[in-house]
């Protein structure tokens, strides 16, 4: 930056993104989304059980960026940070993809999709059928009483599940978890998560765009107050969504660090995406007055911080499970250290932590847009591999198809094209709705002239 930026240097009303300038990338995302959706529609009917895992993987990958966008605007507002004002609008738009990603997640509410993913739901539905049969007076014929269980009356699905657990002791854990882990509550939570994220995104963006009109500081104060209150709800949403959609792929597995692990990946990947967006927009001629190499440096430092934080959480989770050596917990890592998945696990250690850690140590590299953008592309790839590693290894054993399902990777790519292409298309087009930065935020000049 050659001189101190003032409002006289900035266009009145900010800079609005013209979709024509980004038409190639927007068109590429749109074409990928359309082809992916067509392919997904075919695979849904052709291989529902195998493809269900592909869709969950792609959906959750996109979901992490919505969470990341929410987190960064909540954090910046709550901590009253000034440096991020120039790029805050990108996070607001990223978080506002909650509706689109939520719609893309609807297939997960279909029983035929849930059945291969969540074994516990099959047991619950079987218990429900048993209860109905019992209520119709046919229970004795459908499920002969076991010696000593005559005191277990069936008045609810939980009672029926308890009855089933007498013959299958593995189901006892489902009885214990029934208050939280039941189909109706799971589906209600699915909707609630997106309502919360959508509400956070809507309120914060509205305060920000209202400030574009009047420049009143009250919107900044209101956003800070709102963010302090809703950070807790955000944290709970990310945690329970991660538990519901991924952890319950194996209903007997649990980790108290799971929510934090997923959150660390959300913040890490969304910051990398933000840097790439800034670089792309600057390449099109936008943000040149308000985003400098100092912003790259600050974003690079946060990227480095979350590289270390993710590694700390990932290692702590592994170490605690290894040390406790409880059968229900160790299965997660045993699966991911069997056959080819072992090499994927090693690759994640190197590519997700060691590589970015070394590359982000250098201050000049963090300040160089071209270099850090390459690092960010690698980070997005590793985040993709991490989500894949968390979801897909459950597919083969759950479906009885071994650890690797031949040809299933095609469905994984098709699902990824569908979800990322569709959400990317709508996200890029949404950038044209408002100024690319909060043009009348009282701290905009503080951000544009930041040094660190």
C-alpha cells in the first residue's frame, strides 16, 4: 500500500461484483453441479446403499464451509476485531449458503438413504414394528418371550428395543442412548441445525448490509452483542451435527473430542477458501484498495494457528483412544489402519499437518498471494481427504463389501460435483447482491490500513 487509504479513495457504495467478470468460473461450477445432479439422480436409484455414503461425504464437506463462515463472522464481531472488516462480507455470503446446503442435505432424511448409513435407525424401525405387532396382539408370535423378560412390558419403541436387546446384547447401548439417539429427534435436529446457522447468517448479514445504507455504529454494536450470545449455539450446532451425521455411522463409537475436531477443520478450510476468494477477486480488479498483503499475513497466521490446533485435537483424540484401549473406541482407528486406508491415514498426518505447518512458518510466504494461494489449494484438498477418511471407510464394512468398494469412487466424485458445483454456483452469484466489503462500516479504514 503506497499511501494511507481514506474514504475518498474508495468508490461510493463499495464495489459490487459483476457476474460477467467471473462468468467462466461461475459457468464451470454450474456445469459441474448440473452434471453431478444428473449423475447423482441415476446413482441414487441404481446403487442407493453405496451412493448414500458418497452423498453424505459431499454434503458434509460443503457443510463445513457454512460452519466456517459462521464462525469467522461470529468471532470477529464478538471480539470487536477491526482488521477483518474488509473481507467480512465474504464470510457473510459463505455462511448464507446454509439454505442451499440444507436443501442438498434433504436426501439424508429419506429412509432408503438412512438405512445403509445408520444401522441404529434400522434397529429402531424394527423395534417400532415389533411394538405395533405387540399392540395388535401378535407380539407373542412375532417375538417369543425370553426366559426372565416377562417383566419387560412394551409401551414404547424404547421398550421394544430393550426387548430386542435380550437376544442381541449389542443393542443395550441403543437403549441407553435412546433419549438422544432416536429417529424422530435426529430428524428434528437436522432441521434445527440449519435453522440456527441460517438465522445467524441472516441476522449478521442484515446488520452489515443495513450499515451499508446508513453507516450507523449501532449495527456494529448490535452485531457484537448478537455474536456473543450466539457463539454458544453455534458451537453446540457444529458439535451435535458432527455427532449426528458422522459419529453415529457406528452407533457404538464415541469420542468426546469429535465436535472440536470437526470444528477445527471447518475453521481451517473456510479460511483457506477465503484467501483463495480474495486472490481471485483481486485478480478481477476488486478489493485492491481495501485488502493488502497485511491481510494475507493475518489470514495466513490464522491458517497456521488452525493447522496446529487441528493436529493437536487429532492427536489428542487418537492418543486418548489408544491409551484407553476400549473396544468400542478403537474400532474407528482399526478400520482406518486396515488395507489401503492405512496409507491414507499416514498421508493425512503428512499432508494435513506437517506440510502446511512447514509452509506457513515463513512470513514472506504468507504475504505472497500466489504462494499462499497454492498452499490454500493444498489445504482444501487435504480437508477433502480428511472428510473422505472420516466417512467412506465405514461404507465397505457396513454393507459387507470389504474395506474398499470397487468402483464406488465414481459415485464419490459425482456427488462431490453435484454438491460443490451447485453450492459454488449459487455462492459466486450471491456475491453480486451487495458490496464486496462493508462500505460504510466505521472501521473499514482501520482494516484497509492495518499493519501487523
